[in-house]
């Protein structure tokens, strides 16, 4: 997964040095709460279904409201302990999304995302007789909403707040993951909308 992000950076680097091509290019990062849905509470089991998630992304805003993003996303770890066992699930992956920004030519705008998520999940389980340390991978869909604000005082900086849902992550678990995040973007072109 990290190789994909590195390859993306190497691909976009030459574009960043060309002002005509780089006008719509941006990079960004977000951090926030990753929450897992659909885990049933059991008596005597201590469950931790939320943690810290983060993402690093690169995107391109085409003319008009449509753009595209490629991101590496870490959804943190889910753990359960009790009744003689411990279990942990750690998920991460690469996300590709189409992004709609409305209104496109406004410093403050709403955003919607829809795309795919190539996930990888580390599975840990241990009880008195069994120890499992395995990994699984697959693809699924993701979708979300958020807001973006392009700063007026700092020409290239934007701030974002967003929610993204990743559907059915995991081969055995198939759990939905929610990511609530605050982040920042840096545009290689100027924030024309913020002038």
C-alpha cells in the first residue's frame, strides 16, 4: 500500500514544477477518529471499537466541480479482550475517489466523495490454546461528505472537515468503518476562489 503512495508522489512531482499543469494539483493530510460499526457487545468482553486514524492524499481539481483523489488511509485498530481471549483488527489501504465540490468557485464549499478502497487488514487472536497472526486483503466501496475552506491569508492552504464510510472491510468480519477527520491541503496553484 505504501508503494502506491510513493509511486503517486513520484508521478505527480514533475507536474508540480509546471505551473500550467499544477493549477489543480493539491496534496493533503487528515487525522481523526476511526470508528467500527456492527460489533456486538458481549458481557465480560472489553471492546475498543474506535481509535485514531489518519490519511495522506494527492488530488486534482478539474475545471468545474469535479476532482479526483488518491489517498493512503490508516483506520487504526479495533480490539476485544475477555473470556480468556484477546483479538485485534488493524486496517489500512489505498482509496481512489471522485470528488464533487459545490460551489466550485467559492472559498467555503461542500464536498462529496465516492470511490473504491483497496484494504489490507491484520488479524490477531489469542486464547489458551490458539494463536493467530494473519492478514487479509480485498476491495470495497467508500463514500463521504465534508466541507473545504480555502484560506484568504495563506494563498495555497485549505482546511477540511469530513466523514467517510468504508463498507464491509474484512473477509471474515465485513465491518463498516467510519472516519471523522480534520485536515489541511496545499494547492500547487493559488486559491483563486479565496482572492
